[in-house]
């Protein structure tokens, strides 16, 4: 069988074009991967924050923290990253239709401010309520 | 060397490159999909956490509501909710009636139903509502729950000795002393530390200090016994004077004898229970001896000096003993025991003493008739028994008054139990033995109770 010269291999032009296209694809994939990794980091931070915050509110509901407890919620839970801040604001909030002659249950707003972005530039604020 | 060149070599390279491209694309798509789903999962997990917390908040609201009401009647249906929580955890509560009046036996034996075999409940069906996200217009889900307002006499349930928190009128220190053997459970609501010398002669099968950890008591063998640490959920005996919130009504203080201006504060008192039947009322207003049924009055002055003192005698051995209410001016009460050994077949006796002048109570003979005895006084009271090794079937509730048992070196066995919110002491040489009442059925209704709240999800309607 006789093959033409050009049929034996790709020309340098073809190769250069192919490499360019490949680099474009690889670059796009790399960029997408970086974005996905960053998004996954954001997800992980959010999941940890929600979990931590729910635990904190459950501890409050169980009687820890606040003026009537000698133990702070922050003493019981794992330490938060430095970029996170938490405030537990106990109060007696108004309760709709609750009898006026009965003292209100104790309510706390547990506010967690955490950086959702690995770079620390973006913060999210999450508020959860606990009644006890 | 000759190179072998296949016919479709260039195409093959292209196919391989495309396959790699496809594999890479699939991988990237999979990763993007996973991350996307995880983002959604995290977003929803926040809602799930909020839903879980909202249900617990709703239960806490409901529990506080009923405890704050001292588990009493409310003629208005209502929907309670945190005003600032955007509809999460609203609770629909229907009209309710006092749990302390309930005669409905437990339909479910759950949580810690002390004793297990009996007790009362008032069931209330509530609806906990929650927001449904992602719908327009905003909507709510309804979760049916059953609140069980349970009540029972702790003494009849096996807690034979209960020391409550002192009422404000008590100035003496709350403590126990002397030889006391509790063949059952004991509960101490007091905040004070009981030193070894104060509990040295107190021995119970088990006991709880709801507000304390690491307390130990001596045992018969000389070693220390730790508190049982059973789960101690909030419970109440009803509203006490000036106490109108859930913490105050479930802190262990009580007002079980009399008083209270509202139905809620009266519904669990000895006086209220006694009002259910006709009774004989006596006070210190008599100046000649008298006799009404099983009750008689006399003037005595044992020392032969000073003014005469008034004594009321109740003969529990009489054929029928009406409930007896003894008021101010009476100094001494003498109880003649039912000693024929067939007390199970006799109706229970009910005696309620609310005399600021009361000084002594005298037990004579043994007593096989079931007796509910409530005592309230301003000063110390001394209980004496004229019979060595006497046995009395008695549920004794003492309010405000320090109580001393002077048993003249002997022992008194009480089948029933003791509730007090003041000092309770057995004088040196004597001993008190508390055993459980073997036939509590009819007493369950007439003895004062403690009540608590249990909340359970209702099974879905099919």
C-alpha cells in the first residue's frame, strides 16, 4: 500500500493547533477544578458551621450557658477558628398568645459569623434560636 | 528499519485523544455534580437543623406553658409562638383542664412512670406547625403531638421521704437528723449541703438530689452511697404563693396544705382534696368538753400551772371517721389508732391540721387504718408515740413546721411516707422506719400529687 507523505504523521501546524486546543481545554479544566475545590471548601465550612451552631443551641436548650448555668457553651464545644465569632444573646422574647401572668421562657439567639471563603474575605452570618 | 504504518493511523490518534477528552469531561462533570449536590445538601442541612431546633423549641414552649400554669386549667385555646421566628414552631393548644383533678389512669407507660402500676394523666392534643420552604405562597406543615399531663403521689409511687425546698415562712435551717430508715426512695430538693452529722442516721435504699452532684450518704454497712442520678425532669406540686413561672413552680417548693387564691394554686392542696367530702371542723373556740362522732375535745393542763390547753382526740378505731379539719387554737392532737388488724377493709381517714398553736401530736396504739395526715403550723411540733415499736399506716405531709419525733427510745414504723419542707428530726434513742403502703389504690385520689409534662409525636393518620 502506498501512502502519501502527509498521511504518515501530523504536520507541525496540525500539532501546534492541537496543542493549543489541548492547552485551552486543560486550562479550562484546571480553572473549573480550582473553582470546584474552592466551592467544596465553602461547603465544608458551611456544614461545619451549621453543625457547630446546632450543637451549641442544643446545649443551650439542655441548660448550659446563660445566666443560670455555671458552664459556658464555648467551654464545651471545640474551639472555633479564629476568623469565626459567636455571640449568645439570652433574652425573654415576646411570645404570641402566651398568658401574661406566666413568666416567659428563656430564649437565646445564637449568632455565628464565619468566613465561608478560604481567603477570609467573605463572611456569613447565621442566627439560630433556642428556647428552654 | 522500516516503519509499519497502518491505514487509519492518524484517525486512531484522533479517536484516542477524543476518548481521553470524553473521560476528562465525564470526570469534570461528575465532580461538578458532586459539588453541586453537596452545596444543596449543606443548604438543606441548615433548614433541617432549624427544623429540629424548632421542634425542640416548640416542645420547650409547650412544657413551660403547662408548668408555668402549674398544669392547670385554661379555658381559652391559643397558638403560642416566638414572635420573631417567622412562624417556625408555632403550637396550637386547645382548652385544658387541671391535671391534678384527673382520674384517668395512664394510657401509656412511658418515660419514667414511677411505680408503673398506676397514676393519672390528662392528655392534650397539640399541633406543632413549621414553615414549608421553597413554596409560594408560604405554607405550614402540621405535626400532631400528644401532651400528657401526668400526676401522682410520689409517696405512693415509692418515694417515701421527700424534703422540699423551704417556704419563706421557715426560718430554721432545713435538715434531717436522727435515725431514719427509708425502705424505698428519697428525694432532697434542698439547695443546702447536708453534712455527715446531719445525715448520719439517715439510710435510704436510693435517693436523689436534683440540684446536686457528687453527694454521698452513709449506708448500713458504713460505706457511702451515691445518689441514683435518675433523670430528674421538671415536676411541680402546683402554684405556690408568689410563684408564677415555670422555674419557680418546679424548683421543689410546695404549698400543699391550704391557701391559694386561684383554682390553680388550690387544686393540689390537702384542703382542696378534703373539700370533696363532708368533714368535721374544729378549732380552739370551745370551753367545755365535747364529742362529735370520732372527734372529741378537752381542756388539759398536765403541769397544773398556767392556762389550760386544748386537745382534740380523733378515734380512728371508730366505725366511721369523717375527714377532720383542725384549726387555730388547738395545742395538742391525739390520734387513737385502729388496732384490729383489718384496716384494709376500712375507708381511709383524712386529718388536716392547720393550727398555729399546735405543739404535739400523740399516736396511741398501732394503727392499721390508712391515714392521710396534713400538718401546718408556725412553731415546732413534737410527735410522740405511747406504744413501743408501733406501726402506723400514715402518709404525713408537713408544711412550715419543724417536726421532731420523740419516741422515748423506741422505734416507729410508718407505712406510707413523709413530705416536709422544714427540719425533720428523730430525737436520740428513737428511730423511724418508712415502708411503702401496700394498698395505695384509694389513697391515690385523696393524696396530694406532683405533676409533670411528657410530649410524644402522634402516629400519622392512615
